[in-house]
C-alpha cells in the first residue's frame, strides 16, 4: 500500500493476526466514538494520541522556573547515576522517565506549596514544568553507551581517560546527534504518524497526574502500582532471585546441561529461557504494554526463529560451536580457551602481524557470531525498509531543510504517511521555534570537541572521524523514523564497527572511537528525539526544551564519568568475568571490546570472502534484499497485509536470546497479547485510560527499588550485604543457577 493509501484508510483499518497471517479487517465508522471514549486504536497504535493527549493549553504558563533548575539538577544527577549503574547490570535497562516524573511531581508540588510566592515560586506546579524537568533529567540519563570505550580501555588496555576528556567524549556524541535531530525536526518530530510508541506511557502519566480530580481511578492505579512494585522488586532482585525466571523444566531436571541451554535464563549467558516465566518487572519491562501490536508480532516471529536456529547451529557444530561456550561475548582460541588479545598487539595497540601468525586468530561463540550476523542483516533491512515505504517523505523533508521553508513543516508531503503534523504541533507553534543556527552552532562546537579528542590521542585519523559523523547523520533519519513509527530502532553499531575495521584496519582502539562517534551518536540522537516529541505533546515552548536538553546533557556527562570510574575501580574483577554475578556484569564492555578486536583489528582477515566469519559481512547484502519481496507483494495484494512485515525487526529478534538474561521474554509476550491485542481491541475504554498509566507505575516502582538496592545492599555505595540462601535463593556451591538449572558444562 502506498503512503497515500495509508492516509486514506487511516480511519477504517484495523489490524488483526489470524492463524499466523497478517490480515486487514474493516471496522468502519464504529472504530471512532469519541463521545463514549471508545476510540479503537489500530495495530500500529497511531491514533492513541487522540485518546491520551489533551488539547487544553495555556501558552502563558512559566516553565524555566527556579523549581525547574533545582529539580532538573537533582534528578539529572540521580538519572545519570542510575543510568551508568545499569550499564554494569546483568540486564541493561534504560532509566525510566516515568520514575523521574514521579519524583519531579512530588517535589514540584511540595515546592509550589512550601516556597514563598515570587521569583522562587511563580504559582501552581504545571504539567509543562513537570515535562521539562523530566526531559532534562532523562537527557542526563543518556550518554551511557559513550562510556563503553572508557571501560574497555581501562579493563583491556590498562589506559584511562582524564576527567576532562571523558566528559567531553560523552558530550560530543550527545550534542552532535542532537544537532542533527534539530535540523531534521520536520520529518522526525513534527509529523503525526511519527508518534514514538515508547513515549506514550510518559505522556499518559503527565496527563493523569494533572487531571482535574486527583481521586481519578487512573491516578490511584498509578500510585498503587508504583508502591506495590517498589516493595515486590526486593524479592526477585535481592531475596528471591529464582523469581527472575521460574523454569518448570529445570525444576524437573536439575542435572542436564541441555536443559540449562534451552530452558535456563535467569543468569547472564545461561540459556535461551524457553518457557521461563518471570515475576520480575525489571526483567519483563513495559514493552508488552507500550509497543504497537504489529511490532510485537514481528518480534514474536523473530523469537520463534531464534529458539529454533540457535540449538541447530550449536549441535551441528557450526563455526566449531561445541568448542566454545553456548553463550558468551568474549574471544577464544581454537582450543576454546580465553583469547589473550595483548599477544597480537604492539606497544601502540596496533596489530603485530608476526605475533598474530604465531598465536592464531580469535573465535566467537557461535551464538555471538549469529547475533552479529543478524544485527548486520537488520541494519540494511531497516535502511531499505524506510527507503521503500518512506523515501518520498524523506526527500521532501530534506529539500525543505535546505530550502529553509519553515512554513512547509505543516505538510512534508501532500499525502505521505508522515506528511501531516499533529494537533500538538499546531498548538506548540504559538511559541517561537528554535532557530536552525542554534542547532548548527551546538553541533559545530561538539564536532570540534570530538576532533580534539581524536587529535589528542592520535588514534583515529581526522578523515575517518568525518566519515563516521556523516554516516551517523544519514542513519539518524532512518533510525528515527523506524523508532517513531514502530518503537524499534535497528542496531547500527556492528555495521559502523565493520566499516571502521576496513577503513582503519589493525587498530582496535581507533575502531572504538569510530564506533563511539558514529553509532553512539545515533543512539543519543534517537533518545533526544523522543524527548522532543514529548515536549511537543505537552506543548512546551521549543526553546525551553532546547535549554533543558542542553543542561541535562552537561549534568549527565559529569555524573556518568564519576559513577563509571567508581564501578570500574570497585568491581574490576567481576566485570572481566563473562558471566558476572546476579548483581554485576561487564557484558556490554566485553562485547564492545570483542568486536573492536575482531572488526577493528582483523576485519580484512576474518570477515572477508574466505574468512572464518565471512557470512557476518554477507549479512549486509542479504538484509538489503529482505524487505523487497514484501514491498512488491503488497503492491500486488494490498489487502493481505504484507506492509505489516518489518524485516528489520524480524532479523534483530532472530538473535534476541543470544546474550543477557532471557527469562522475561515469554512473560512480556503474554502481556503483549493481553494488553496490546485483547484489551486494545475488545476493551478500548479501559485500554485508553489505564494501559499506559499502569505501565508508568510499574516502571517507576521497579527502578526506584533497583536504585535503592544498588547503593544500599549490592555494593554501589561501598557496602555489600548478601541475602541468605534459601529455597528461592539457592547456594551456587550446590551447582545450580537461581532457577535450579545445572551449572555443569555439556560434554561431547
């Protein structure tokens, strides 16, 4: 179906999944009944905004108040600390803006009553003020991925960043990407169809907290969920880790390594977690409640493929699978021992050809190789998918940017799927827009700081730095559109790492810089785009949002570096262990270093035709062709639903169980069916009013508990208090994981 057809049918299409096939069913005018609050939202989730975003607005409300600056500073510090801590957790989770909103609301209301009227207290605490505080604090929580290079250089190369350079590194990736997002607002922020599903829980929370009656059932539901999950999370995350993933299979057979590989999933790199049911919201997450149903169906199909393919690869010994761990992100010798990367590097950390020839090449675990291959396939599938379905809209938006036609923002195309802007944009437009030169100036300064880092270390050539920034610019548009429409963004990191490996071969640290300035810039840009969209939904003046994100970025950069250094110094040995423990893991840094060695140092040797991992490179070519058959099929049979197949999502989820804690996915899928399919379709009144506010409460309570436990009980504050061993916290000395799957290795 063309972009024009999608717009024409936006009021009468409803998406179903019947007998495994995507179908489109016409619901007619019954789909919209605003008077009775029974708006039926389609499977993409586009029109949920009509149900949860108020059109009421007072353009005169102050936003950059004393309360904003105080709470943005305090919560930005908190958010940056928690975000960096999650980098070192077995299950990496982004900081919940919903939890930040709870704190901001409570303290904002308190300050509005406690402070004297005047410059410190302009009056009532408003929805816009709350949103702006959360935007600043959430920005401070971003930038985490930029510290991977700091950790990798510390753990694997015994090199440390200076305080100033570490902060500059985080700021650079944030603000280069933010500048690009600002320039392309007309395609990434303004349009109605680019609605960012991941932002909806926060938007619903803001609206509910400022509803006219605080006795509203939604308001009560939020606080009940928040308080309940705060208390409950101490069980799975501390006292009873068995609840992270209950596996009846492992309980039935506690001596089978095969059962551990297939059904285990409570510990990092334990197994695929097939059939495990999690009672830990930190492990489950809110994606089942917030991601559009069509996105989730694509994910589920990919998951099924993953649990089928990984065991087949392993037990057929593909890439010598049985020599290496079933799941791991490190490097190994041909004998399956840990690969000592220092033996193939010179004193300047470049490849020593003679030493490499003597020691031999490194090897991946097969699951990690497959993970990399499918990520690569997902990247090019995502690029082609966006070009096929939204190419005309992108071209129109780019032309507007260079033509500087501000008035064209109201219609990027005459009838494109991302053409018409939403009501919130029109209401927000009463405020002065941020001039393009603000974004360009910020981006130019950030670009210069990044250039300084490259020149100072004399590692990444200046031309390679420019190449990776230009690549990031292109992919920000692709990634932003996919995230805005589906909630999913392709993992561009491996693609950029591979390109860097061929451009600057034999230099792993140069590859880390290339990846950090490229891929991490994309990630930070998308996170900031979500906040820009939230600002638009809340009708916050655009220039105030600009100031908030700029301030949050500076606060976050300071905190990220400090917390990163504390954990690196206090948990050094645990972070080097591929499996970590229940509380700490270096998996993110290990994986980053692994690909820097293989991609950055050895790409021309092992990733080219004839190399051990040639299919990791061929995956880029295969991925580019994946969306084409479905696009063509849709043109010939537009009513079948081929347009709902997203091969970028399918490819990525084909490898979703190859790393981390895998016991939460099946619970998430159940939630997805209940909330985004059944309740959305058959109980729209309940769904529209309660779904996103419930997700907000569950997230807020869980992450608050994790923060408290990390500092009070699990060592982030300098003191570790181990819980007692009992039935739901078995002693590792007994040879089992927390889900009672055996720790024994398979023998062949």
